[in-house]
C-alpha cells in the first residue's frame, strides 16, 4: 500500500517533513486506518530537547505534515478518486495549533493519529494526536487549504 505522500509529484516532494526527495528530511509516510490516518516515527538523538525527551518543534512538524497529507487523502476519498488522479489535490497549512500535554520520551516510536473534523471545497480541518507508549503527549489542530496556484511549478 502506498502512503499518501508517495502520490505527490516530484516538484511537490521536497518538504522537510514529508518530502520523499528530501534526503535530510523526516520523510513521513501516512496511511488510512479506518476513518483515522496514522503515521509512525522513531525520533533519534538529533531531535532532542533535553536528555531523554523529544524537541517540541519536531512534534509540530509531524502534526503539520501528517495533517496536510490527511487533508489531501480525505478530499480524494470524499470525491471517490484515487490519489494518483488529476487534477492533483494538494494542501498547505493555513493554521497550526499545537498543545503539548506531557513530555515526549526519546527512544519510543511515536504514533500520530489524524481525524478529519471538517471537509469543505477548499479547506480541511484535521485534528491530530501524538502518542508515545499509548499516552497522548501532544495534540494539534491544522487548518489545511488547497495549495494556491502561485506555489505550483509552471
């Protein structure tokens, strides 16, 4: 099964969080799990805040990219289309709100779960949570909007 991000065209695959062509990036891979989207990520010592704990900026990046990927996948699903059909549906972040609920331990695989809260023609709102050892460490709310034409390669 292909991840949502595997369907992104090459010109849209350089993002630090989800771009498969960014060798220095996170290269997350999001999938459907029923009505929720899921991604798993094991942070290494590069993402340290203080010894033993993950840097909050990493969590925000994971929430951001997982949620925009979920927005695109949800819109395709709502239209009854496969993610490799044209016109391509890509989303960018209009708003990102993250709440840090508990320290996130290092050395534990993180699981992000996203849920679509609202789906409109050009806007999708996704709520995501970050879990470590089944404990919610952070939650995020992303307002994702259709990528403007000005961002597309001409």
